[in-house]
C-alpha cells in the first residue's frame, strides 16, 4: 500500500485513518522509527500495558504463566 502524505511545518505527518485502523493505532500509540537509505520506517510497538489489560480482574490468576507469556513477547521481566 502506497500513499503520499505531507510533512507539516512542525515536522509532523498525518497517518491516514485506514492505516491507523489496519495497525490498531489509537491516541498515544507507540511507534518505532527507523531510517534506511531514503526511507523512513514506522513500526507499531506493542505496549506491555496492552498485554496486561484485564489481568487483575477477579479471576484465578496464574502469575507464573502470565510472566512466561510476557517473557515470550520479548519483554524483560525480573
């Protein structure tokens, strides 16, 4: 998918709504930015908070299993 966007006078770019929806981006979503040759590459960053949503609801919680899931996603857990 290719689209042309404008960089405003403050250096900001607007991501089209379709792209935000496809990537699941909302307000304050984290993005990783990288530069390669003449390209700017943006990647969605999954927040560790997103992965933990609802984990403290009243339910049986297997803490060890949840920590294993978080570690498997590449987040450091001590």
